[in-house]
C-alpha cells in the first residue's frame, strides 16, 4: 500500500471524487454477493460503502477481506466515486487493504439489544450510526452556544464545581468532605458566580457540568449534566425573555443548517424544527392555570394512605410534566411561562413590584413533549429583600455573605437564565430518553462505564 497517497476523511470525500486515496478507520459492516463485497467503513467523520471486486484486487486482498470482522481496524486504498443512484452519496472502489487489527466477536450486532445491555456497553455503543449522529448534534449545539454568546460580546466565566453552599434547595446536593473546612458540595448551578461575574464584566456566561442528587427516574433527568447560564447586568425580565428566544432560535437553525445529515440518520421531522422561529409563544402563569382548568387538566393529589384524587389545578402549585405537556400540545414552537408564584421559586428571584405574590421568573417549554429547557428570572438586587428571602427559606446567612456583597457594593438590576444542554439535544434530535444525549450518562441507578 502506497503511503504517498493522501489520507482523506469520509466527510471530505465529496471534494476528492475520482482520486485514489487512503481511508483509515474501522469495518462497520460487510456483506458479499458472489464476486463482489460491500464493506462499510467508518472513520469518525462518517460512514461510506466500499466496493471490492474480485477481478480488480489481488487474491491476497480478497482473502484478507474474507477474514474481516465487525469493528476490525483497517487502512484501505481506493478510488472515490459518486454513488450511481443516490444524490450526495459516495463510494470507495477498493484496490488494497492493510489490516491493523482483527476485532473479537463484537457484542453489538444489527439485532435488537435491551437498553441495559447497550448502557453497559456504552463505550462501544457510541460507535453506532445513531449514537454517532446524536453526539455530532450535541457537538453542534455546544458550538452554537459558544458562538452565540461570543458574537454578542459576552465573556465566558468558569464557575467552580466544588461550592460551599446550595443554589436551589439543599435536598438535591452531592455532599463531600473538604479537608479541614468541613462539608462542600458539587455545584447545582454556576448562577451565583455568574451574577458576581456580571457585576465585573457586564455580560457573562457560565458553561459547564452541574450535579443534582434528585432521585428521579424520568426520561428528562440526569444526575450530571451541562448547563449554559448567561447573566446580564442592567437586564430585566423582558430583556431576558427576548434573549432566550433569540438564543434558542439560533441553536435550532444552526443545527438545521449544519447537521441535516445527522438529523436524517435520526429520522427527525425537519419541518417541525423549521418552525422554531421567533416570536415564540408567551403565557403568564396565571393564564396558564386558567387554561389548564378550562381544558380539564387535573392535578393528582396523593393521600397519606396512598390513595389518589383528581382535583382542579390550584393557583400556587408548580407545574409537573403532565401540565407542561398539556399546555404545549397547542403549540408547535416554544412557549415561555412567566411570573410564577414566588412561593414555588428560588430565594434569589425578584418579586414582581406590581404583585409581590409573583416572582419575575420564566421557564421556556419546548414542544413535542420536550418539557422545560430553560429556567430563568430577574434576580433580587435589594440587599434587604435578599436577606429576608434567605431567612424565609431557612438558609444560613454566613455562607451567602459574599453573595450579599453584590447587593452592598454597586447593586444593579440584573437577570439571567440556564439552558440544559442535554434536554435541548433530546428535543432537537427527537429522542425518547435523555440518556442518549450524554456520551457517558449518569443516572441514579448508573455510574458506569
């Protein structure tokens, strides 16, 4: 095999039609038909069909192909051609083969496998066409997130993963012993540090892993996930909702532009994503509750004895998945629910000056049963009000002294939100379960491989 030939990735084949090249990759599948073999190769950038004709290769090369197994690693020499029938599809007419490694019996085959089996083999499952497509979409969403904020003069600020206190409720914290300083926690959110940074840089975004010790087994929950959290000085709730709409539109349209091939592999209905353009829908929490009761969407209350009762949805209760899905059934693009009851929202959210029972909070719900992808609010900028909120939530003052400093020294109105990366990828890809959106998902019943 000539090492002088160029090594070309499958994703670049369209630029090298008619050229003899080398492909470095793995055998994805192989089938034969008499004196022809049709191996499929993958190289991380894509999958291509090879054509091996017995009359065009040496007996040695033909015999080598007969020994190949699924996931054997190879370097193949061949000439790139357009597929005779399919548009924008290419083939490699093979002339030579160098076997790097013959794989053992590969455990993941074209037959159906159970979810737990595939999860146990996640390190291998990532090689499959579907998982490859999902990870490529995830990669594009991450790039879109960074580009969106970088183009708008936001500064990326990395917040700590180990923190001294909770951001949202103490019941979902992963606790650890931190040397001689006592207890510390894995972060639930980078928001508080984002707020501090916004007072220094004006517009910032935090983007990194977050952790929730939430004992939930739903299709939307991971214990370790990534969030992007912009925080903006001198932004109010209205400005933040507008930014969130622009942001989500940008991400979806970017994926449509750059990853149609991957979305096609996933059999995603592109027409549904094409509709994700501004303006999005908006509903106040109060109007949403009225809509639920008008359309007979009940709340199920469980009694101490385990019995269940259906009741009208009461004002003041937070929405669950059944309410969110019912609300979104009427929409084909995201909807922002805003001005929630303050009682069900976090301590740092500013009260509505027109109605102190309401928090200047918002959640963005995505259609197609995707649920909440963004949560945000205008932050409380008054020192006295924030101190009162800490007391109302039975939170100790001392660990939050640095956070209170933001209200002592140059406090301004400010606002922000968090978007869950994996939930967004789940929605864009049209996936049933969030576990497929993470390379190595962590859930309450799984922390391997």
